[in-house]
C-alpha cells in the first residue's frame, strides 16, 4: 500500500506541475499577443505620423527627411504612370 501511495503522490505532483506549466505557457502566449497588439499600434501610428508629415512638408521637407519624401513622390508618380498604362490596355 505504501508503494501505491508514493506512486499516487508522484502522479498528483507531476499532474500539478504539468497543469502549472500549461498555465504559464497560456499566460505567456496571452502576454505575447498583447505585445504584438502594442507593436501594431506603434506601427500604425508611425505610418500615420509619416503620412501627416508628408502631407504638410513633403514639398519642402527638412534635410533629414528629404530622401524619404522624394522616394514617396517618385513612387506616387510611378503609380500614376502604371494606372495610365492600365487605362490604355483597357481602352479607356
């Protein structure tokens, strides 16, 4: 009987350890989801901040932003040209 009691105690102890480990893993996963959400908020706000800066200062940006603003302007011009090609292909 003593042997069964020891085995039973070990099984219960291991079961508790496994349960606690599973809870820890679930807690970590939840925290990582919250971190990802915060990072997404930061990313979206960086994008919006850049858009607002470009709208206000894109034609005459400060020197350190010049390359970014010109890259955006060039890309916008490229989009317009490609859209014109699409219209031509469609016969519009």
